[in-house]
C-alpha cells in the first residue's frame, strides 16, 4: 500500500517513524509513505496557499491551484484514490479500512487546514471526504495518520501476529474481552479464575460472554449494526 500525503506540516508525520511496526513494513516494502509540502506548489513568491472566501465569512480557504498542482505531481498507481480529511466527510470505520486494503494500491490523503478548501477541488479531484469523528481539529494531519494506521494494520505481514489483528476490538464486530497478565494478584485484585485453569473451551466461552457484555455496556450501536439483540449478560470479569 502506498500512502501519499499533501500537507502544510509534513514534519507531523515523523510520528510514524517511531513505530517499529511501521518502520519494518516500510523496510520490507509492504508500505510506502511519501510526503508532499503544499507550499511547494504555491503560485506566488510568498508561498501562500490560502485566501479569503468569496462572499465573506470567517477564516481562510486553501486555494484550488496549489492543491491541484500537488495532486497532479504525484505518480499514480492503477488503483488509486484521493481522500480529503474533512469533518464534512463520511465517518471512518473499520470496514472502510478493510475495503481500502482490498480495493486500492494507493491512497492520496489531503490534509485540510483553516476553514476548509475551495469546493471546486472537492468536486473535480477528490474521490472521498473522510472524517474520523464528530469533533473539530485544526487540520487533517492527525486524521490522516489515523486512517494510515488503521489501513496498514489489515495489510498482510504489517502486524506480525495476524491473530492479534483478527481479534482486535471493532475488527471482530464488537469490543474485545478484558485481558490480564502477571501478577496474578495486585492489591487484592485477582485475575479471573477461569483464565488460570487451562480449559480453553471454557476460556473461549468466557471471553465471548465478556466481549458481548462490554459491547452491550459501552457500544450497543455495534450490536445493532450486526442485528444482534442486546440481551442482558450478567457479570463482568468473574
């Protein structure tokens, strides 16, 4: 999977370099990341890429000319799309990450900034607008990293343990069951006995029940999406 990012702040993406998983995936060519500084495509000597909106209003808009120039400078693979990070877009969900990996070879992520972008750019050059939630950020850089991370996790070989991906919360259709590690007791808090007995059938049933309970309590909307009745499951981690 190739990621291209058009941004005013490419230095933000140094954050992905600290991840060993990401670095290994780039070294093995399972992923590639290419950053494009939007100001390099400015049409004036001051390197400005924004202007006031026609009709008045607060804030500034990213201009269409540098955005289009940036997009058209990027080498395109056969299966490629341009996504604009925008609070006006479709809310990002796990099934979108899975379908992106299945359907695409390249995702070009455009990071919005200020009050948004010239609408003509969206109409003519953007395949999808993507939002990561119902809140406002100063720019699309964090949103782009969220999208990159979630898509990269479903690329085979990026995460070493494939089972850990398949059992992730949301990926499995609900939230994950509670987990524990050593020590067995901490300040009177005990690891559930069922996990210590070595009966894998009982453990699997316990985990299934706890995952359902946790989803029911915290994200009942996920059960509705799967047409699962939110039947009451008693007990938490006993």
